[in-house]
C-alpha cells in the first residue's frame, strides 16, 4: 500500500501538470481508500477485482489524454511558463482523488481481511513491517533514479502475487501488461529520465549554440546555454548582480540553485576564483556535467554540492564575496507537507540572516527570477532590507523578471535608481511559516472548497460502505488519534526539512523513522506492562508542550549530531507515546478492521487541518494536535482507560 501510494504521488504529480503543487490530495485519497478498504473487508462483496484494472485505466488515461490543472489568481503563486488548458482544479482534483481511493482500497481490503484473522496488535505489527518494506523499496528506486516502468512492474507483480482465483489472475495479468506497456512507452520516449523529485525531459533549444532545454513535470524549468550568449542576449538578469554589488575580487562565490551550470559559467566568466555550486536535484546536476556548453562543472575552480541550499549554509563555514540565489524555484512539494516546496526554507528571514553571516566584510548577495507578481518582488526586497538594515537594489524587467541585490554595507552598492515598493509590502516569511508564495490573509478558496469536497465525499463513502455512523461511535477516540497523528507527522516533516534540508533522502528517513518508532511502540505494548491510558495521555501532553517550547530554530545553532539527537527526541517522543496509547486502545477493540479503518479516516481530517498552518504556522500545529488528543482521551471508553496491556 505504501509503495503504491508513494508511486502514485510521484507519478501523477509528474504527468498531471500542476498536480505536484496539490500532491497532498493524492495522499488524502490514499488515506480514504485504505480506510474504505478496511471497512469493506467486513463485507461479503469486494473491491479487490477492480483495483488493478482501475490502475491500468488511470495510467492509460493520464498518458493518452494529458490533463493540466488550471491555476488562476495571485493569492498563491505557482511557477510555470506555459499556457495551460484542461479541466479546472475543482473538477480534476476530485476525479483523481476518487480514482486513487478506489485503487488503494483493493490492497487495503486484503490487509483488512488479514486483520480479521489475527490478534489486533499482531496484525498491526505485520502491517508496519510491510510499510517499512514498501518505503524501503521506493527509497531504493529513488536512489537508483529508476524510471516509471520499474515502479509499474513492481506494483503489477505484487498485485499479481496477491491475486486469488484464475479469473482474477488473468484480469490482473492483463492489467499489469497495460500498466507496464504504457509506462515503458513513457520510459522509452526520447529525452525522458527521472530524478528523485521530477520527471525530467530534455530537448534542443534555440537559445544559442549547444543549448539544451530542461522541462520537469511538464513545465519549462531551465535552459543550458553558453555564458557569453546569455550575457549578450539576457544581460538584465544575469549581468545585473555583478553591476550592483562590490567590484572587489571574487575569491569565493556561492551559487544556490546551480542547476545545469549556466549561472556557474557566468560567475567564472566574471572572474570568480572558486565557485561552490549547490543543486538539490542530482539528475539536473548530472545533465549539466554532461551537456553544459561551457563545461562549467569540469572546471577545477568549481566544487559541486548535491544538497538543499539552506542545509548547505548551515554546515559550511566558508565566507563568500558573492552569494547568488540563481532562479531557485521548485515545481513539487515535500512529501507529507501540503505547503512546503523544495525551496521554501531558502527565502525566510532566518535564511537571509544566514546568508548575511556567510558574507565577507565587502561581500554581497543577489537573487533573481521571473517572480510572476509584483507583491512577491516587494516581499523579497523587504526581507532583504529587514535583514541587511538598508534597502537593496531592485531592478525590474519584463514579465515580473527582477534582480534583488544587496551588499553587506550600503555604501558598497551601486543601484541604478532608488528602490520604492509598488505594492503593500508583505511581511517576511519565517521558518515557522515558510510560505513565501502565499500572500497572506485567509486560506485560498481553492483549498477551502476542495478540502470541503474531500470531507463531504469521504463522509458519504464511509456512510455508504461502513453503515450508520453510530456503529463506529465506539471508535471515535481512534478517529481523533488518527487526525492528531497526521498533524504530528506533518510537523516533523517540516521540522526535519528545516534542520537538515528538503532533500528526498531526509524526507524518506523521516517517514522511515516515524514507522520505526510506531513499531517500537507496538512492540513495547505487546511485550511489556504499560501504564494506564490517563498516564500515557499525560505523557503525550507533556511531550507536546516540550516540543512546542523548544522550537526547531533553537536547535539550528547546534552541530550536526547534537542537533540530530535533540531533533529526534523532540519529534519522536510524542509519536512514541501517542502510539503506545493507540496500541493499548487498539488491542482492546473487538473489531480491529473497523477500528483501524476509522483511525485511517481520521487521518483525512488531519490532512485537511494541516492547511491551518497557513494561518498558524507549523509550531502551533502541536497545539491543534494536543486538542485532538484531548478529544480522543475524553471519548475513550472508561473501561479502556484503566486497562494495562503487557
């Protein structure tokens, strides 16, 4: 289930243009499907026969009939340079949501029927071990940059192995052939490859001799071209930082968002003696090493780093004459977080303070991009002014293209004209609320209506499949535990992304760590005598209060190992105690299938509540989680509160 869920999030986000900005809805669809599968497992009918054929239908439809989710409005900025067409988000998202739910309901039903034949904690234990195996396999495929046909082949073989009866085996085999065949055609398409973040496509460009255009997830991302050609044909963006900032010797230059090497080549052409090139995506970096017409990455003056820019700044002690944020924009979210993009923690006030601290006394900093909206340019300029203590140089060009440049000392700047904001300046983004592209105010209506639709559809399907809600009333506490646990998981994803980087590996390790802690809690409950639930819930409250009081930015100043140990203790202690409480309560249930299904459906509510971080910030999600655990404790049957398990 977890392997299929992760594969669908990655693959759908890569092929349905702009869905990568809404991948949380695929996650919510997975939760709904798994919860429904557990409820169906109590029935005489089954959704298992249709799961694999529906997967084949989804893969075929997406590849044969490309879909683009339209994005309009300026409340949240989405980076794209193409004209979009296709169904609006309010139509495309529910269809994908429902199809994912039915597909996941198939294997979930199989698991649910196993739950019915085993002791609750024994079944849950094996479920967690299987989840660890699933995320391990997907992590390995990401590390190897396996193409989509490998994902489809693995999923099809597992489906086929689980099929029962000749008819189902034939249906699954035919469906598997369709899935693998369609994904093989995608894999063999010229210029297509996969990174741990994107589906990458390359083709020749007319931007000068030897130029190569790189698209990711169906959207233009960057173009490799000779540095001399860029400076001649686009001097505004690429030459301006060197005009505005100190004219001293460029002994050390840092380029964040180095990509395929064009900005690095320009820095070398401008006289840099050494360049640290930081790029988060290993495939794009590899393309730069193979095809950059200036061979920038082969230059002995260049050192490459495959890392998140903020994480690199936290670990390096080097001082720089010039730091460049060279068009760092992502087209994907960090898995498990609805609003954190790969570059979210790079543009906060605290991140620019780190930039300032890494500059030499006569150094300077510049960032440039096609920012889409004037308010975003003014926000970034305002953040720079707040951090450096004086106004930056701001050069605006066509299509909201801008360069924001600021020297450590104002007297070292050479601005063309004095900067004056054209809009009301939005306050700087922070590490607690790293939502640079969110203008502020209320949660965008697109999210509100879509989330309401998710909840209403979920309620309707649960009522249809599971029967009257009063029959699930005994497990209402498990519902709230599920909602609270997802908020805890989301908060931990955000915290670890801040402290160790938004890389795919950090994200995979966080999810693996969460699963291992949950498994440890189950094993503790199975093997040892544990305190009654009131004591455990008191421990949950205390651990949440501690995690709220010691915020992640307090740990950023620590060296790596103390920071890692402290982060793990603060993050995993409430998860461990919460799952001891869940395991104790789950062990006492008379219907493990319904109980586990209700818990998973609670996760949908938790996933919807995650969007409250746009208003509260991530730290205050711990307060929301605490209130949900309080509701869970209040609704726990009295007999279970005094139960000792072990």
